[in-house]
């Protein structure tokens, strides 16, 4: 009778094992799961493991010390350096004579200095803005300021700067730097021409990264 009971118990145990085995989670066949998806445990509360179990299959509820910890988040990418602007205002009396858009030798020397500094940065763009004094008509001074900016561009391109890196613009007589220093008269005199010299200029803004 006892042998019969033992046989029945063994068969029941084997039947339980079979049903449990069929309920394994596809993504982790290192453990046995019941039909509810819960890990099957022994009478001592230990998780049942299959012969295919490896430490890499460890799950927190059964082997917390072996369970893989989530990978730390990837470090944020290094911030791209912002373009550093270098603004250079060239001396007007070294660039152009009165009513001229032709670079003087002193003006070329100034531009040589600027082109030399370009070697230390990764150039993004150069902005050349031409200006004129208030003597003459607005339309004439607008054209003159544009020609002065173009003269600066042509010289820089001759020094190796890519043409598409140089943007030119003319402001005419709209942005004088002399203010009221030279009075309000527009009568052309030698004294007034000399006083308005700072207004006859080209401002260059170099934008790039160091």
C-alpha cells in the first residue's frame, strides 16, 4: 500500500513538473514558471532552475546578487563650441581716401594683419560693412560704401579666403561715428573732410571657432 502511494505521489510530482515545464517563459528558460507566469519554488522557497540556467539568466526575485543591473545612461555628448566672434574695426584713414574705394597701402597692411589672424581660428564667415561720410547724396554714398566693402572682400579673397565666406554690405552715411563732432554744416571744406575721415570706413567682423 505504501509503495502504491509513493508511486502515485511520484507520478503526481512528475505531472506537476511537466505542466510547469510547459509554462516556461520563452525569454528566460533558466527557470521554471507555473501557468500564472510565477517562478516555481521548492518546499524551501528556492526558485526552480533548469539545466540550461546560467548566471546571465539570473532574475532579481530569485538571485538578486547575480541579476544584471541596468546599464548606466550614456554620457551626454560634448557640447559643440559656440562660434567666437572677433570684431575688428579698421582705421578709416588707413583704408580709403576721400571719395575713393581704392585701398591705400596702409589699408592693405591692416587687412594683412586680419588675414594673418584667420590662421588661428576655424573660419565661419567674414562680414565686411562699408560706410561713407555725409558729404554727397544718400544714393551716391550708398554705392560708395558698397564699393569699399567689395574692395576689402577682393583683397581678402586674394589672400586665400574663400569668396563664399565673405559677406559684404553697404550702410552709406547712415552710421557715422563722428556724431556732432564736426558740426552740422555740409559745406565741403578741407577741415570738414579731415574731421569726417573716421566715417569713411569698413568694419570687418570675423566669426569662427578657436
